[in-house]
């Protein structure tokens, strides 16, 4: 249903928020401006956006397009500063990015998805075209393609005919309205119908000169980036794919193209949490049938071997992804190996020596532990559907006495985020007080590193043994510096947040 309150069904006229599927239209507008000679992809972005700091290595327009800029994720920055990123304007986001003294990595070194890149591209387009991104996209992309119902929605109060209302599932049953009044465009913000997207796919087929949109970026090493012009370059069952997915406040979307088969699959939903990408691949399996080079991935059989608790204990511990600060805890409970993400858990079933398969997930997730001397493994390698692998490194668990924990207490300030954090000690634990968020207990991980649920990893620094500050890192915003500016009383009465 497009609207549950008025029992309006979804039909061919229904407009959906495309979320991050919108990025390809921002990139297409940038490419069109480059074709007009108004910009070059090799230009330093400070030519158009001088507010961005002059880092040691310049960020090029192509770095924004291919997510190789290293610019921190603005949604994480604003959340860490205690602000609601869904209510931020483009100007507020630009000001936040202009305060960042460092990048996640040097431009061109690697690719890492960041919505900040495409917000900045939206700003760049507006300045180069001397018009809004919406107007530029209408003139250069939507108009020529014949996408009559597509538009960048840059006015949150605007009425959009036949717009689907976004929903989420309520915990107590039924649905809740989730549609956000967001005006930021570039990283998202396009509303379109299924027919608009069909028209776009047909337009691309009819205009081979636009194939550049599907060309992946190149890293400084010469390797290819997995990201083209607002499109992800991947494969499914041995066939190359080009596409993108997205989700935002009540909407889920995915568009995937199989260029060697001239087939595109589109899924637009007005229910948050729907796995649109999984849906498009399942539909592709039906349409393409037996014409795949590789068989469909099916969950591995959950037959297990007998492993002693002592053997399971050999792989327990804390594992950290050094690129994202992502932490996983492996523990034994009731004779089974448990994989903890912090907010959820899965059981690992042994399939061989230090090899396991994850139960209760739709993908085939295989995990192996590799030792490097001694009895404890140093690496946990996770492979999903025999294709994508990530590595986590073992870290010794932190052990701080109550007296040692009190040395962390104090007031910490970040110039990059324009915010202060208060660390308190109470009942044997450290607690974090910060603007706009509930008081949160810190979880000791390894050394002087603590995790904060929903806010990443806090790695404290010392000088001659004294705590001087910390760097906080989330998956897409690394190394944000806080300096300790004030010592606080070592105990402080708990005051619940204002409601």
C-alpha cells in the first residue's frame, strides 16, 4: 500500500524515495557538466569548495565520485556531536566537514563509502551550474532521459503527487510512519516511479556513450575501486553486475543491472528494513534461470563435528577490524561458540579445525581462525557466500582496576566536532555524558580502548602514564581527536537525561 491511512494502493504512478540509488543521478549530472567543459574530474575540489581544508594530498572530483576521498561520514560526525543527522541541512554538513583536520585515509589510497562525498558533489554541481542540483539534474539528466516523474526533492515542505508514505514495523505490531522531512540532496533525495527507472535503464542502453557511468575508479595502486559513478561494480553467480541499493526512513530500494544479459531488476519499497538487494537477486535468479556461470548459493548444511569446549576456548577473545574499528567477541556459552556483534549474537557450528559456519543467517558465512605461533589465533577471517572476506585481529582483553578506571574521568573536548564529553566513574564503571544522547556505559575492550554502543571505539592516549585524550573511530569516521581539558571529581551522582 502506498498509504495505509487512506488505503491507497501502489500503482505505476507511485513515487518512492530512492535513498542512495539517487547517487547515480548526482554522478550523471557531474559527468554531464564535465562533458560541457564546466569542470574536470581531475580538478581539486577546493577549486569549487574552498571551505574544505587543504590536506597534504589534494582531493579530486573523481575521488568524491568513486568514494576514494577519505572524507569522514557526515552522519557519524553529527551523531557524535549530539545532532540529528536526518534534520541537517547541506550548509550544516558542509560546515561540519570543513572543521575536519584529518581524513580517514589519503585520497586515492583505497575506497570507502561515505555519504559526505555525494553531499559535496551536490554542492559542487550547484556552484558550477549556478543553479540547484535539482535544476541541473532536470536539465542534464532527467529531462533528456524522459524521466518525467523523477526529481531531487530539495524542499521538505513540497507536495509530491502520488508519493508513497514510508513506514517501519512497530515492535508492538502494526506500522509507524517514518517519512523524514529532509532537504539534503546529492547523496539521496530523488523521488521517482518504477517507470522512471525503467526509462532510465532503457536510456542507458540506447546511449552507449553513457557507459562511462559504469566504469570503476582506479586507486593509486592501479587496482580498480568497486565503485563507479554512483554505482557499485560487483557480480552475482558469476555474472558482472552494476547497481546500487539504499534505505532511508521508511524506504528501501535497489536497482541491479546484468550488462551481459541486458536485464535490469528494480525493487522499490515503502517499508524500512526490507532487503531490497536480496529481492532483486532472487528475481534475477528467476529471470536469468540456468544462464548463470555459477550455481545459486544455498545455506551450508549445519552438520557439525564434535569439538571439545577446550578446543572452542582456543579461539575465544576480542577481534578488531583495523580498518573500521569493528569489534567482534567470540565466547563459549553452554558448550557452544558464540559470535557477538555487541547488539546481536549468532551461534558458530564447527565444521573443521578452527573452522565454523554461522547458524541462523540467510547467507553462507564461514569463519576460520588462523594462528601465528603459540596456541591462540591472531586472525579471524570471515567469508560471506565464498566471495567477500574480512579480517579481524585478536587483541588481549582489557583489565582495569577500579582505581585505574578513575584516571579516565574528566572533560574531553573536540574542536572538529565542537562538542565536549564528560566521562564519569560510578559503581565500578565508566559512563559517558554528552549532548543529545542518553548516558552510556563504556565497555572495556583491549588496552586503553573502550567501545560505546552505537558510537564506535574510543582509544585513549597517554603521556608519561597520564590520560591526555582519546581518538574515536566509527566504521566511516576514523581518528576524531578529543583532548582532556579538565579533571572531574571521581564520583558524581547520576542524573537521568531530560525527557
